C-alpha cells in the first residue's frame, strides 16, 4: 500500500491517478474538508502531517509514502525527525519527499529552512528515500485563468526572465517510478521542464493554444507580492519572487533527470498549455 499526502494537489492528485492506473493499492491523504474525487479503489483518509496521531492512523499499513509539506507546514510543525519516526512506526519503509530546487540553490533563505530539515532528517533516517527537487510548476499559471477569461490579459512580474518550470504531471510520474521501482534509493532528482521559458513566452503559448489574443501586462515585484500574500506565507512569497526575478545560473539550468527516470523527454510548457487550454476559456 502506498500513502500519498497532499492527494488533492496538482502533484498529489496526478500521482494518485498514476498509481491507481498501475494497479497499486493507494491511500489518498488530504487535510481539507472539501469533497475529493478519487479513482475507483482508492481509499481516502483525512489527516494533517502536523498532527502526528492523525498521520500515524493515515499511514497505518503502508509500505511507501509520498511526503508533501505545504501551507503552514512549510514554516512550522513537528520536527521532521518526529514525522519520519511516526510513519516508520506505522510500517512505512520507503519515502519519496517533494522538496524544492531552491532548498539547495538558496540554502540561506528562511523560506527553505524546514524543507532542508526534512531532507537532512531523511538522509539520517533508516528509511529508503528519494528526494525530488522541482523548480516552479506550470500550474502556477492557473492564477491567470480569471484575468484571461475576464480581460483577455495575463499579469505577471519579470516578463523576460526564463526558468525551466515543470509539468506537475511529470513530477507525479517520476514520483510513481521512484515509489514502485528499484534503483532510486538515496537518490536526489532535479525535475525541470525541457527548456527555460519566460512569462511572456508562456503567455504567447497560451494565446496559441486558445486561438485568441491575450495581452501581457508586466507587474512590479511589489504588485506580485501583494497577490502572493493572499495564499502563501511572507517568507515563501519573498524567496519565490527572488527566484522569479533574479534566478541563479543553477536555477536556470535544464535537468535531464525526468528523461533519465521515465525514458521520455519532459513536457514543454506549450504542450501543457495545449492540454489545459479549456480551463482558461
């Protein structure tokens, strides 16, 4: 049995579907109260990794765990060692942790301190483990749905700064492989798209996918920060803007790890935009 935390998110949801389609017994874990739509045969358990007793119940009987920290857990919560000890006591022997590329490119950023603590705790644990380090997600641009629909425009900062963002579906596919196949123990994979792409280029790709004109409006850093603070902690918003506006050479580098693990190229933003275009109509 494989437990997937964050099972209603962009990566977790895709991972649940991927594992279920492969015939794995899956427990989908989410902490919210909203109804969840899961594939047939997938069990749903409600828990928050900040509640160790609840986490123990959710992980009971599992051999493997996909571990995602989000929201308040990015900056606070039980010590990572306690989290790992809790799931190990419940039977988990393998953990795949969704980390972030920024944890190593910007290790001094407070927004990544807890992520790094989880990576270190995994390395010091007796679990089999794999760490996945993505940069930005293509799905971050779902924030453009409302302005595209209402005004035919896309607002974003740093219009001409390119980053090799990634399809969450590709992250999920790599996670599924590392959870179910041998050869990934004590491995760290940097998962990126196949090329660096700027917000202005993303807007053009969406325009092509929709077949409708879209106006790109470049925001200032402060304007973008105000928007981000509606749904993320201040420290996370600030280091995200640092990466978006002044990426390091390492953050702009394309990784071949997706192709190494999956045997196929990573999905491009244009391919992703064509697939999800109905969401913007």
